[in-house]
């Protein structure tokens, strides 16, 4: 089982959270949830999740991404998914989530 780690950096629009590992049921979801909620508490509402180093996303991980989007929208912010790999992008397409998430393939 792969742990999820998050590192933060700033860009012109807000912050980028570089995720590394798998977004799966259990500890990884908790790490992501706390990462998003803590940034929102700090007033950081424009958040980009860099998925380049995320290897796997399960159904609970999809739920966590939807929960993150809801939390960010509640704060009138913006959540962007950056660099999803082919497998994750396909999963988002099958789940029709490409219609609700802003997805970018490269940083501007």
C-alpha cells in the first residue's frame, strides 16, 4: 500500500498541492481531506491538485476528490486537477467527472 504525501508550493493563481502516491480508502483519503481543509481554513481557496505522481485512484478516492470540490466551492474558491495520468483521466471520464472538474494537462 502506497502512502499519499503532499507538498505545497505557490503559483500565480494560488497554491499547488503536489500529490505523490495513491488516493485510496483509508489513510490516503484522510491525508488529502486534511490537506484541503487546512488550506481552506488558512484562506487559500484557489487550489490546484497536481496528480502527476498519483499512481492509483479508487472509488473512495473519487469520493474524496468530489468532497474536496464541494468544500472549495463552498468557500467560493476554485479547484483544478493538474496532470492526471492516462489511467486516472480515463476513470474520471468513465465516471463523468470530467464534466464537473476543471482539468489541466500542464501548468501555465
